[in-house]
C-alpha cells in the first residue's frame, strides 16, 4: 500500500509504507492518539490499550504494554494528549474526561456536555 508517484526518467517513489499497528483486537477501535513513543487505542467497550513499538523487529511491530479496561463508561470518540499539562483529554458522546499521565488516574469529568 501507500501512494506512489512518478518522478522524471520513469522513477517510482513510495511516499509511505502502511503497516498494521494492532493486528488483533477484541473490540472495535474508536479512537487513536500518539503519546511520545506510545500509541493509545480506545475501543468501543470503553477500554484503553497502550501500545509501544518493539525494538529490533525487521518490520514495525507494536505490543500492548498496558491496558485500562474501565477507562470510560462509553466509547471514546476522540482523544488528545496535552503534554504541557501531563493529561489526556477524551471525549465520548456525552462527556469529557481528563486523566493524569502516566497513571491514567481520572482528575476531572464533565458530564452532559452534549
């Protein structure tokens, strides 16, 4: 996969290479966010998985290094890390939740934000 384009003299270049980040997931993924060298994956059951790239692999491989099964009562539809504040802000269909990093301890929850 990936987009290709032709340069002069019939040269073909690949703009990027697509690799699966998570090959198997028990639930559908609803949101992704990058946090340093890690990837946060929110699923439809309200769980949060933290993935980290495995060093030394010939292809890019990520492994689940942490999981929070009760991260949210509803599916997270959007996440944003605020590094300067040390938090991740997540949005569901009816609330905003703020969790401290790296503990993921909830510090605030705004209900009925719809």
